[in-house]
């Protein structure tokens, strides 16, 4: 899995360092323990594999019991997973495992709320590159677990001509001509970001495959949909929240991208309790 081992090693090195001086001073080295990881609020689960891998990195004999999988809804009080193994390892891994679960489940939970607001419209909710450095694969994975879809993963797997590219090239038409001359393959679709109706017309005339309407108001978005008239896919981005996403979806766009799914999702409340 993408960067999983390195991410876990980094997290453990950051937290445990040379050793857990509290646990090592209190707990016998060979003592076995059992703990439950519990949801303290309603949530959509994501990150279970990472949490388990934290514990098995510390103790390969660690055993797990769970009736949930990533993408499942877990009610407050639900036992997400039971973990049994070396007690020192349980206590050392607790915070790192919870950090992964809380952060990724927070993203999945927020994503599910957005998806529910546009259910039945046929519009696809997608994420952005506004992710935590080093966590991108997993944060985008959490979006999928919440029912959303992924936009491009990075700069290497999709063309998106943004405002600064347009300025650097002298206009949308010039940027489109240049990108077509230099693309290594004809298989890549070209997306162009615009911020007004004039930009929409330029992008249409230049043959864009996807037009991103960035920070445009509802009236202009509706007008843009009429101008484009099905000639390319339409994405809306900028200033989108749970209160306005339904109205945006009703305009007839194809995609709505929301950076808040990853950059503003709050961690959900999950705890670990030792079992006697």
C-alpha cells in the first residue's frame, strides 16, 4: 500500500522515539493485554488497516476482532475493533493508531455528509490536492470510503490549466494550443479553470474537455451550463459547503470539487480502553 510502512515508521518514531518511559517503567515486558477501540460519536470508518498495522509493527503476534470494515457507519459506543497482544505494544501504539483512525474517519464522515446532500442528482463529489503532506493517498482513500471520488492524485496524472498557467501563457487559447503541442499522449483529457462567463466561452472555443467554474455565483453557473450545453464536462469549485452544495448540484453540473473534505475535516472522537 502506498507509503504505508514509511508513514507508520515515521509516526512511531515521532511518538515513541527511543522508548515509552512511562509504560516501560510500569508494565512487565512479557505481559499480555486486551483493548477495545470505541467510537465516541457517530462516524464513517476509515483507516482500520493503518491502525492495525501500527500494532503489528510493534508486535507481529497482535490479534484483532472486528465486525466493521472501512466505509461502514459506526454508531456512538460501537466497538470498532478489539486488539490483543503484548501490553507494552498496545500502550505504545495507542496514540498513533487512534490518530490515523480519527483523522481518516473524520474525512470519511464529512464526505458522507456532503454526498448525502446531493444524493439523487447524479452529480459526482470529488476531492482536491489540498491534503496533508505525506498523507495524500490515505486522505483520498478516506474520501472514497465516505462515498466521494478522487480528482487527480497529483500534477503527474491529469492536466488542469489554472489561472496562473493562463496568465503565464497569455490567455486560455494560447495555453490550450501549447498544451496540445506538448502533451506526451492524446489520451489525457484537458481541464481548464475559469472564473467568469468570458472564460467559459474561451474554454469552449478552445476545445476544453472539462471546464472548472471557480468561485462563480449560482446565476453565472446556471448561465455557464446553458452556454456549454453538454459539449464538455462541467466542474464547480470554490466556496462550497453543506448549505449550498444541493443548490449547485441542481444547476446541471457534472462534478463538484470540495477542498474542505481533506483540509477542513475535523477528527472524530475515538478512544482505546483496556479490558480486564
